[in-house]
């Protein structure tokens, strides 16, 4: 006899497979976001390491000598450009960290969905195993009853393989 919930078992298996695929994708996206965040942090660290030296070069170009207002404005603009670059790098690093948090949340959600799908499939698997055991027991009882009809004798309970 065919298992009555076989189609449901197949659906649960497909859902588990799909949830596993989503979990794998979410984990890969999280790893990618971690790499981006690390790259942005590295860029910011490199910038911070060279920022003061770059400013000092701009200041050294105008300090201790007579400069025109245009040269002074250019020096100010160069320092402002350095500061803006730092702000842009800090913002990129913040956005990368936020994207990582989002990917971590998505990965956790995918993990929960996978666990639920696996649990639901396991319930049907457990039911199928119980059903198969009961089906085997019924088939054995039918075979025993058929054998009793054929031989006309009944099995004795205290001797497993002897007949009356």
C-alpha cells in the first residue's frame, strides 16, 4: 500500500531544499558583505595613516613664505578636499557595516526558515516510519491469517515456530 502522505513529504523535501539554498545564498552574501566592510575599513585606515602627512605637505607649501590669496585659497581647498575624502570614506565604511548587519539578519532569517522546514519534513518522515511499521505489522498479520486458513492450524504463543 502506498504512503498516503507521500506527496506532502515531497513538498516538504522541496521546501527544505529551497530553504537550504536560500540559507547558502544568504551566508555567501554575508561573507561578501564582510569582505566589503573589511576593504572599506582598510581604506579608511590607510587614509587616516596618510591624512596628517598630506595636510602637512599642503601647509608646508604655504607656510613661511609670502603667498597670494589665490594660493592660500588653493591650499584651503586642498585641505578641505582631504577632509571631505575622509568623510566620504567614513560614510562608505558605515554603509558597508550597515549592509553587513542587514546580510547577517537575512542569514539568520534564512537559518530559521531552514530549521523550520527541516523540522516539518522530519515530522512527516517520522509519521511515515510509524506508518510503515504499522503497515508491515498488518501485512504480517494478514499473511499469518492466510497461512492459518491454508494449513488449518494456529501458531502457539509459547513456541514461535511450532504448530499445534
